[in-house]
């Protein structure tokens, strides 16, 4: 697929961002695909998150420590303790306290700074 993008050479490239509005595909190294934060919407809580919270960003992905802060009543900012690979808009995020599911939402955007 690199040929169709006009990218050659021996190294691998990874999709870092897809901006369909402006028809821009941003690629980078594997290290560029790691982010620490995201915005989630479409939230559905079973139990209010308190204490040590972990989250998964896709099926089969291990749960990782994170913090949650509300942007507004319909959006949260999730910040992971360690950067996560390939946080992808449109994927589900599920929150846990131990083995208990707290709730989840949909990843709206990743790599939020601040």
C-alpha cells in the first residue's frame, strides 16, 4: 500500500491521523502511534467511576490505568498513565474497577493535549 501513497523505502509507516474532511492521511513511525489521552462520548455508566480506574480501548486489549475528567456532561477526557498504541476514533472504550465493569463510551478523538 505504500506504493499507492508514493512512499518507498525499507521502513514501515503507520497511520497516525486520518482527516477525511480535508482528505489528509498522516503517517509516521510506530512510536508516533502512541497517545496518552482521548475524548470519549456516548457514555453509558453502570456504576459511577471512583478510585483506581482502568480502561480498554479495543477488544482483547489489556486494561490500563487512567484518570477521567469531565469536559461537559456528554464528554470525558481520559488520560492514561502510560501511552497507548493506536487509540482509534469510533472504537469503544470500557472502564473497569478491578474486574467490575463501570461503563463505557465511544472514542471521539485521541492525542488531546492539555
